[in-house]
C-alpha cells in the first residue's frame, strides 16, 4: 500500500464481518428450529351473552409448539413435489429431509460462535446450493431468489472473515 492510499477502516470492516456472521447464524439456527414446530388446534364453545350457545358455534385457536415428533426437514407438500421429480434421487431426498434441521442448527451455532468461520460459512453456502437446486426443480422461483440473497451475504461474510476478531480457529 503506498502512502497515498487510505488505510482501510478495520473497525468498520470488523463490525461488518460480525454483523454478517450474526445475521446468517440467526437465520440458520431459527430456520433449523422451525423444522421442529407444530401446532395444536383447540376449539371452545362460543358464548352468547355470557352463556354457552346452543347453535354449536365454536372458536378455534392454534397453539404453536416445538417437539422432536413435529420434525419435518422438508415440508410434506414440498416433499411430495420433490418425490415426483425425475432428477431427485429418493435416497438423497430422505437424507436431506432427515438432516436439514440439525445441519442448519449446527452450522448456525458454529457461525455464531465463530468456530472455523470459513469452513462453516462455506458449508452453509453448500447447503443453500442444495436447497436452491431443489427449488429450481419444482419451479419455486421466489425461494430461489431468497436463497440468492443469502448466498450474497455468505460471500460477503467470507470476504470479511479476516477482519472478524471474535472467532475461534481463525485459520479455518
């Protein structure tokens, strides 16, 4: 760097690297957790003037909860679409369905903590490429566009990783 070139603002670059890392981690962790979400429907009789109605009117309410039994890596409606695609291998779909949630959570945690940031970010990018490929097969173009935005953030985080001072295993 010659004397005329300004020095990079390493504090701003460091903060930018951390923000990109934290956002990608939060997105991956919560997306993985949502794979375990389910809802319970409950119905109660509607009261009229404080009295139970005689017309059979009910009010339904859904309560969201998380449990291992609710796990669906690939939503059922999409799973059926993927299963009908000739380019989608059945074994790969089953593997992706079983591992997507845990993989998102694991990668999100490693990115959040800064554990081998380059490898973790690269692995998340590969996971998003797999998701993109599947969405292209079933013509879910809006999902492809969302994943493209995520890929840009991953690339930015990888470009800034050397400025990120709060990470573990900095070599990787």
